[in-house]
C-alpha cells in the first residue's frame, strides 16, 4: 500500500478545526487532527508546503519510520507547529492501518485493558453558588468526575468560566480578550469552593481543578496543602513546567496529586517530571504529543515511574483527537482519566464518530481505525474565522500567563 495524496481542510463549525486526510492507492483513507488553537493556518502551510510532499509514495504501515523521517528530518526538532503536523500524519496513518486490517485501533495497540474510559466534565460558575449547581448537573448526567472552576470575587473574569455552560470555548474572534489576575484573591477563595463542594456532594464524586499555569511553586504548594482535606483527584498546571525541577518544591509540601502537560510536545518535556516522580498525571494528548507513535513511548516511560495519563480533551481538539485518545486510553495499563469537553452539534455533524458516553465512561466504539469521518461538503459551509485565546495581566498590568 502507498500514500497517493493528502489534503488539508479548514472549517469552523462553531470553532476552527484543521483536518488532514491521507489517501492511499488502495482507496483506504485516514484522518488526522491538525488543530493548533489560535494559530491554525501556520500548521496548514507547514503540512501543505513541507510535509505532504514528503509522505507521498510511502507505505502508510511504516508509521514509525515516517514519524522519525518528519521529526529528525526537519533538523530543527519539535515545537507546537511541527509536532501538531506530525501528530496529524501519525493519527491518519494509524487510522489507515485499522481500516485496511478492518480492526478498531485499540486492537492494534494491545487490546482493551478496561471496559471503558472514565472521563471528567467541566463545571463552572460565575460565582460559588452557580459553580456548586453546575457540578450537580454533571453528577446528574452520570459523570463520576467533575472539574470545578469558579469566578473569583474581585476579579471581573477568569479562566474556565463560560456563558455557554456545556460548550466552553475560550478562543474568540477579534483581538485577544484581556483577563485580570490576582494570585492572592484566587488562593484565598479556591479552598472555600472545594470545602462547599465536598459539603454538598460528599466524597464519592472525583473533583478536579485547573490552575492554568498561574502560580509560582511556593504558591502552588500552599494551594495543594489547603486543598488536602477535600481529596481532589488532581490539581492541574499549577505552574508552568519550565523548569521541570520546579515541581519538586510543590511535591515536597503536599499530597494533593499533580497533573501537567497539555502544552508539552516532546517526550523530553516529561523526562525529569516522570523519572523523578514529580507528578501523578500527564496531560499530553495524541495531538500535541506527536501522535500515537510518541504517546505510546511516553506512556511506557510513565508506567515505570507510577505516573498515569490524563489526556487533554478540550474543544480545540477535534473529535479525531478525542477518538484517537480513547483508543489509547483504553489500551494502556497506566491510564488515569480522560478530559471530555463536549463539542457542539455542528461540530459533531462535520465529524461523524463512533465513540459514545454513558454513565461516566466513554467508549471508542468498534468501527475500524479510530472511527471518525469528515464530512467535506458540510465543512465547506463553515469557513475559517481568525480567533485568539485570551491573554492575562496582573492587577498592575504586568503580562502574565493566561
Ligand atoms: O484552555 O485547550 O484543561 N483544559 C484546558 C483547556 C485549554 C484550551 C486552550 O485552547 O486547560 O481548556
Ligand atoms: Co488545562
């Protein structure tokens, strides 16, 4: 079998997605997600101008060699644009293999290690009362795990708080929206939120929280300590992982589990964190993490050091990434949890898929490959619109991490 051609599609069914379709001489095609939120067209050019000419004529079953060819052969190594493009090719190749052999992807990755994939949903409220209600709605929908985010008294807006509750998407048209941040106000408020959540819902539901890279290691250690009585499943991205050693300060002070990595690209971004056991969960997913080819290596390394996976599953990852992640999640031993933000109906219509949600778990389905298709005609109806993620400044105007 040979790769005959590949095409890139950009569509905006409520938000932008970049999709790669790889065609073979035997009629089988594979689909990959190439969406880099807020910088989409850079990956389109990278794929069309540099990657597609390199893969035409290659055997799609040789995914390892093609991965190495695109990674080592570029010379400059890594980065968000390159790794998103490589992941898109890799996802499409694994999809082709599954379809050509008529097996669901998980059966090429070691088979099922569990019956389903536990996911967490996103509850958020502009204030405490609304956040508590929203968590209850997820519990009622059958979720076993819920991430809770809340507006902070004294701050006009913050990460994770949405108007459209089920379909939170932070990227917006026009220039980046500006948020204002105060670690002091945040640190004083969040433990009270989780105390109230435990008082209201008891200990059975897993609770998670995302800090979105906004604290220093010392502040993160304080947050972790203050949240210990409420037994969170994890706190996510409490600090950026540059330097990776920074997590040691947090680790030495708290038993609240730590997750990080949704913005990592390379296995090297995880090396110190994993091998020195500084985290509990790794957030890399198939899209930014170099496809299944690299993610399987990352998971194998993590397994040796008691680190489990918690793949990123926000709306900027298309259903193609979601499906690929579900096949990966169900097959590895050291799976932890999967994030699941629902896409809108418009998005689901453009990406018909075989995965499903029931009673807190997701199931990849048994369609050959990853089980997601792409409706080109419908996609054409929703042209690309430039959108940016927000930015964040401290109270005195200092630029900070959003
Ligand atoms: O803000 O993917 O855990 N999930 C997240 C996401 C990110 C978006 C950025 O595009 O942090 O909601
Ligand atoms: Co996050």
